[in-house]
């Protein structure tokens, strides 16, 4: 049983490293927004196909949101394009899908797309930045004490 312990400890840091290299929360929120809008659709697929393309957009836009969210997670190199497509699809659900899934899916999609658009891959992790600030602060304090 103790042999499994080091393997289990390795999964958490591996997931954290994977998550740190992509706009994880933005992609997840966009995908959740698309899923929520799909779940709140009132029109059955049979009726939507009978209505035609106008009825199908109620299903097409949330599926595109879900797809963009997943593509952001698994292909972060194209995140700007996917976030723009995601926000356009999200705003389109305002008219086609029960006010964007009763505002919940709309807000999730907007926040997720904006988080993805603003994500910078070159930033160092927050813990590293906090550590550097703390070290700089202690260094300036020691310099002030040495000067006094």
C-alpha cells in the first residue's frame, strides 16, 4: 500500500503543471456555459429541425461554445481565436437560447472568454511572484537597518 503513495503524490503536481500552461479556468467556464445553455433548451430537437435553421441556432451556438471551451483546454496555442469565437457565440445565445440559458450560461461564457483572451502564457506562477516580492521587501528592510 505504501508503494502507491508516491504515485498518488505525483498526479497532483502533474495536473497543476498541465493546468498552469493553459487558460484552464477560462476554458472550463466557457465549456460550462455552453453545457448549461444546452441543458436549458426548451425546444426539442425534433421541433427545432422542423423549424429550420432558425431553430437549429439555439443548439448550434451552445455546442460551439462547448467546443471552443474544450479546444482552449487542449489546444491553448489558438486561445485568442477560440475566445473570440466563444464570445460571439455566447452573445448570440442571448437571442437564440432562452436569454443565454437564463443569464447563467451567458455570464459563464462571457467571463470564460474574457479570462481566456487576457491569459498570458509567459507569466510566472503567483507563488513565485509572491516569494520574490517578499524577498525584495526583506532585502530592503535589511539595507535600511544596516544604513541606520
